[in-house]
């Protein structure tokens, strides 16, 4: 139900747009252009039009002179060097993209095969067999299922409400539009430097996906040298790479937080602040807004809580979660997206009485479909024995012996949420070693995690704890957090998170858009880059024999034409001249399209690479959709 309302609103918006254009065409048929550079009003000024019921284009011809003036304001050599570096980056990115696509295609194929095999084969591949679905508990459906235990995909589709939080829709649209505009600005500036006129620039929206485009003077572009055309083709990817670098520096250096802290916000004390909880989340109504979450399991989110004792790192250092950064918001993201099991975030187990074992034969029966077990009693959960070797950061000792004891089932909330719950490293640490066991919630599947959220509610000095069972990724999607709080109540407390999320999306989408366009697949920038490279190589290969022949002829002329190496007195005035000008033929060749005059072999190479990469990209798209359905 959470995604139904946005879908209805989006459908109503597109219906209103289509109705408005239909009425406008009836009233003034010549007032609107199709936004593609043709039709009434397309030659100058602004134009708008519907290409299809869900495809709106808006363009203008007023920016061409401004772009040309901006390109002319920069020294020619500096601009040439800048976009020459972009051409090298574009060619390197094209090679990188093919490798990334190959890895992603293999991952998608392996995961589809594994899921189909798991669905058709025996249900039991966890601690036990399969069966009925785990019933929802009295906490509003806290058991979350879905996903698999496979490694994260290299490429994942970005769909608000499906793979991204629905609350990020505005940042999603704004960052994607910004990245597309930066990409097209690169093409426009490089084209203006090459003497190619920018006829129109514009934006478009297809469904919920925004984009940008530039329309160049085709005849001027085809007459430009191949090197200039290569710079134009790679400029968009180059701009995206630089935008990603700028966003990364802004986040990594702390410059964004410094700017916000100097304008009315302060760092959250001891962790991150919950600013929104999705209604579909089991934590809705249980986790108060503006609560400060300072710990997840045994991982502190505040860098000040890190310490070293007895020569062994504790806190987040022990768990090795600082791969995404050392800030509280980065640790929050790392714990929920980069850890795979309860052992990854637990420094000790819990003491539980063996007599309280409530195993009903289904509690520990887990499978990819039911990662939380299949017991009809939603209060109990599967626990496994904990030992010092299970703690993160533990260094194996020679006396360690592998052991595996049968799992047990206990009341989840009573075991974890009891006041002053005893923590242990082994059964010996419990009050009654013979009658108590040191245990930890366990599931062999990442979506069967049990997480303890330690927080302080607004105005309450006493810390509290919530137990969440389900997929950590769902928790990351449903609970939006911020590392800053407003100093004054009239400031919007969501603004810092909105800006930080926007910059993070700019970073992600700049990389994604650059890599996608660098792919040598049909209708993408990489396809034109590939065609230009094949053309350059083919021309160089066919010109080499003629250059060698011209050089040999010139050497013979300098030797007097007799081949004996003796110089005549009449040739003394020719000794200072170059033997052969191999640059002039490149410049004097008549301009023509990149694929015009290609040899049959070069055409076959281009077609084979382009077709193979297009098929690989299509498989990644289709496979990602299949994985979402499965």
C-alpha cells in the first residue's frame, strides 16, 4: 500500500499533462513544437512537446551562444588538454564498463539459477527443511522476509520504493536530472570548442526518469577532425567522473557537514537521529522520531566511543565496518548493508536457561524463502551457541577446536530485552554454567538477522532498546536518519538529511551514468567512441604502407636517386629539408563520417563488439528485473 499512492499521483499527473497538451493543440495548433528541433517554434526560442504519453521534452535554442562564449573564454590549449584527458578517461571507462558488465551478467545468471534451483528443489537448505510461512507477531509484522544469501550484485536497479527508499523520490529525481545536465554540458562545451554549433539544449522526462539532451549541428560535427569528435563523444562521461569526484570530496572531507553546522545545525550527540520511519516498517510507532540511535548490537555509531583495551580494539574498529567512512551515518549504512550475519556485529553472547528451550521442531527450520524460521509461534527464535572464536576481531589460537552444537530456541524479546541481560563469551561466564548456555540469535541467511537498536528518546536521558528481526536492508530503507540536529526548533530537521542524501545520489548517479554511457552499446556514447577508435585504427593501418613508400622515395631522392649513398653537389641545398611530412596527409584528407570508407574487417570488428556489448547490457537489465520478480 505504501507505493500505491505515489503511483496514483504520478498517473494523475501524466494524465493532466496529456490533457493540457491536447487542449493546447486544439486551441493553437502551431504554438507547440515537438521539442526535438522540428515543428513550429523549433528554430528559435523555447519549445515543448509530447513524444509519447509518458515522454515529455522541453528545449530551447537560447543557450547556444552562451555555451559558445563560455568555451571561448577558456584558453584553447587549456580546453584542448582538459578534454583530451577526458577522451583518455572515456576510452578507459569503455574498457572498464565491458568488464563490469561481464561480472554483473555472470552474477545475475548465478543468482537466477540459484533461486530457481532453490524453488524447484528440496525446501530445506538452512538449519532444516521448509514448510509454512512464519506468522507475523504482535509487533505489527516485525518479521521481514525476502532476498537471498548471495553476494551483493555489482549492478543493481535504482527504483524508488523497490530498491531505494520511497521517501528519497525527490532527491532521486533532482540528482538524476542534475547528473544528466552535467553530462550534456560536457558534450556542448567540447562541441563548441571544436567549432560545432549547439542548436538546442533541453530536458525530458520518461515516466519518472528525467534526462537532458543537446542538439548539435550535424554537418559541422561530421566535418570536424576525428580527434575533436572523440573529445566531444567522451566529454559527457568525463564531466560525470569529475562530478562524482567533487561529490565524494564534499562528503569525505566533511565540508558539507561543516557548511551545515555553520548555518544552524549541530552534530547529533552520540550517533544518528531518526527523522522518519516508514508506515510499513515494524518500527513505526515504536521508534520515536528524533530519537538518537547510538548503537546497533555491539557496534557504537559515535567515533568518540571507540577505545582500545587490553591490546584489543573494541567498538567499530573491531568489526571492521569503517569501509564507507568513520562518521556515524557511514557506520549506520555499513552495519545495515555490509554485514552478513549476527556474529558480524556481536561482541558477546547472551545467557539463557537451557530449561527454557522451546524448540517445536520448526523454529530452526530455515530456507531462503523463510529466513526467520517456520514456527507458528512468532515469539521464539533460533539461537546458536556462542564462543570466543565467534567474536569479531578474534585471532584463532592453536588450542582452538572446531565445535558445533545443536541450535536451541528461546523467547527472543525476553532473552535480549530483559533488563541487565547477562553477556558472556562462553557457557562458563553464565551464573549457572551447567543449566545456562551462552547463545546468540542465528540464521544462515542475511534476511534473517536480529538487530538490537540502542537509542535515547527525545527528552529522556535513559537509554532504551528495540529488537528488530528481518532484513537489514529493509531497515535501512524504512528508517531515515541524519547526523545533524537543528539548534532552534523552527529549523527544518530533515533539511540536512535531504541535502546529504542528494549529494550521495549525485555521487552514485554520476558514476552510474558515466559508466552506462561509456558502454559500447547501441545508442550510447560508448558506441560512437568505439566507432571513432576503429576508424582511427583502420585509417592508420591503411595509410602506413603509403607513408613508408613516400619516406623511402624521399630518401632515394636525397641520395641522388642512384641508391649508392653518394651525395651530389647539386643536392646540398636539400639536406636541411625534412624527408617526409607524415602529418599533412592527415590534415588534408577530406572530411567524412566515421564509418564511411571503413574496410570490411574494421566494420566486422565494430559490429561484433557493439552487438556483443548490447546483448550483455540487455541481459543485465532483463536479469535484474527477473531477480526483482523472484
